[in-house]
């Protein structure tokens, strides 16, 4: 039987597994990160082309907002070196990675110490319809116009209107779960 969410069910929650903050205190960041590590999330590389050339970063914080008109959002840490380029360019592409593209995710996650243009040495990149860096073999690529950017805590929530979609091969997907890459 599926989980019930009524008040009666609430009282049966095991208190030893419950981490409720005291009134006026926020949840500790490490606990929040541990909980979020249990969320299976598709891996993307978000790219742009600015005055200083191409830039991109690996992202799991990507979500669909609406299909009418097609709209999505990406959460971008403002400490990322290329963060200003995304606001300035006003355009970005979301490349949804296939299971074979873990090396691309590593490169754009900053793990090899690569930055800016150097990251595009991993994977095969071409210009999309809006002139944005698009990854060959990605499951799908969404080229977006930035319609809203909102500061929320450490991140900018970038809302993009999707102006072009490229469908790639229907291969297995690259997912991040338990602080590790997995193939689904
Ligand atoms: C699997 C994975 C998912 C990530 N998801 C995000 C994300 O959603 N948003 C974000 O701002 N950074 C995310 N990052 C971190 C950025 O990719 C990383 O901080 C960035 O590439 C660093 O760039 P810099 O060296 O130019 O500052 C993620 C990294 C990995 C490996």
C-alpha cells in the first residue's frame, strides 16, 4: 500500500529519524546536503557564449517550468567564475547528458581544474541555432533566452524561454545520486 500523508499518519513517524529545527533556527546545511544527495538527478551541462568566449558548468539543478510556452529554469551558483557571463549573454543552452558523457560532466564540474574554453576540449561541440555551444550526442539540447534572473540565497535562478530544441539519440541517461554518477 502506498504511503499516506494524513494527520494520523504523521503521528506515527519515528522521532529518531526526524530532524526538526528548533523554532527560529534553520536546518543545518550538511543535513540538507545529505538529504539532497538521495535525490536522483539528471546531469546537464549549461553553456553560454559571452564577450570572453564560451563558458559552461555541470548542473543538476535544472527543472521544467512550463510547456506553454516552453520554459525551464537552472540554478547557478554566483561563485562560479563564468556566472556573470550567463547574465550578460542573455542566452544559454541546456545540454542533457547521456550515460556515455560522464567525462564531459567531470570537465564542466571543474574536477580536472579546467576552466572557460579549456572545458570544451572534452566532447564534440558545435554551434546551435542561437549560436550557443551544443554537445553532439546529448539526449536533448534546449537553447534558451534568459527571461528572468533572480537572486536566491547563494544562487541565481535563471529562467529561460526555450527557443530551439535538438533531440539526440534516445540513449540511457547520466544521473547523479549518492554523490556518484550512474547510468539509467
Ligand atoms: C554532478 C554535479 C552537479 C552540479 N550541479 C550544479 C548546479 O546545479 N548548479 C551550480 O551552480 N553548480 C553545480 N555544480 C557545480 C559546478 O559545475 C561547478 O561549481 C563549476 O563548474 C565550477 O566552475 P568554476 O571553476 O568556473 O567556478 C555541479 C557539479 C557537479 C559535479
